[in-house]
């Protein structure tokens, strides 16, 4: 199993709170930082939307299934997934 940088995400929804919203998986911490920057840069100016995703907690190194790592290798900065089964301890 390859080891990659994993960032958990949560969805924030006005009036409902937060819930798990997948992972972004990255080859390096620098890729993770660029991925998150590009995400925030794509958000509209002004007040926060009533529903949006955001990184949750600190990223960490985790073992990734080879099939998931292959998806990461195809991207510029990382791959987003909602499948909890692609990461291991």
C-alpha cells in the first residue's frame, strides 16, 4: 500500500451543522496545500454559501489502496473521494 497525504473534508450547511464530506488524497503536503488553495480560490466572494465543504483537521500520512493511488497519480494536485474504504491505517 502506498503512503500518501490524506485530508478529511466536512460539509457545512447552515442550520444543519457539519457532516463527513470525503477525503482529498495527495502525493505531497505541497500538493495538498495547492489543492486547498485552488479550492478556496474557486469559492465566490462575499458571505459564505449556505452549503460548502472545507478541510477538517490536520492532514496526515496514511496507507492508500493501490487503485486509489493510481487515481491520485493522474491528477495535478490530488484526488477527491467520498469512499471511506480507500484509506487504511
